[in-house]
C-alpha cells in the first residue's frame, strides 16, 4: 500500500485560515472580533497598543463592554 494514499471516506483536515467567523476573523491566525474597534484584532497586539493586560477578560472588557 502506498503510504501517501488517502483512506477512503476520511475527511481532509481543514486548511489553516478556513476558520473565519461571522465577522471574517481567522481564529487560527489569532484574530478575534473587537466590537469597540469594529475590526478583527490579535488580542496580544491590541493589549500592547491600548495598554491593557494581555488576558482574555481584559480583551473582552475592552472590546465588548458597552461604553
């Protein structure tokens, strides 16, 4: 048997970048939607730029709290 042959009826793995959310953000590339910025952002980059802690809760407070 050829080691590179595909097993019949086995789904192919998803391609990197094919996981866009409803906003078009690509999670596998580190992007999440930020409602405040109205843009897909990498949380660690946004935290550095805006001066908040690099945590999920801080990102959610910054991006999704009603101001």
